[in-house]
C-alpha cells in the first residue's frame, strides 16, 4: 500500500515536471504525454535546422539563389588548397577564379577541374617566385575567390 502511494506521488511529480517543461495545460496523463511528444518533435526539428546552419557555415556555402556553391580554402605549407563545388556546370567560372589567383599572385601548381554536369575545382596555389606569404592568409584568399564568384554571377546573370 505504501509503495503504491509512493509510486503515485513520484508519477504525479514527474507529470508536473513534464507539464512545466513542455508548458502543457493538459489535465490528463495521456494529454500531457502527447504534448510532451509534440514538444520533443519541435525540438528535434529546431536541432536539425541548427545543425544544417552549422554545417553550411562550416563548409562556407555561398548561397545566392537556386545555385549554392561550396568554397573551401585551406592553408598549406607553401600555399593554399582551394576547393569550389557547385551542383551545376558553370560556364566561364574557371576564368574568373584563375584571374583571382593571378590577382593574389598565386601560381597554380596542381589542379583538378570538372565542368561537365557540375563544377568542381581543386587547386593548389603557391606564391609566385617564392614571395613572402606572411601578409596573406586563407581568409584573404577566400574573400578574393568569393568575390570572383560573385563577379561571375553578375556577368553571367546566374541567380
């Protein structure tokens, strides 16, 4: 008998806590539990959205309309590894990116490019004539390449 009362008291306080957390105004146990499951679904949805934003931010996704691009710049021992990915073929984009490399004084020593169904560029750029790179970091390279992509979009009207 005492165990049953103790169990009911524990269940009642657990339901009160659940009601408080989920901001439920339900009076019946079943309704409180349904409200809690809806609350959990909402939290999962919010978490999914936040994770997607975090992944996009980490991958430096440039989103300008229906054609997002991924831009990634990594500092290497003697230069920078630049990666640009798009879901569609981007006629003329390679020229804009190579002009950005030239503007930065980077010489492409190794590259892989595909422009068939999508656009994919992986390039290793090093400073021309072994110049000092102390004034240049990955963020500067990323900004210049990103600006080149924006310029290409304006010229080709890719929105």
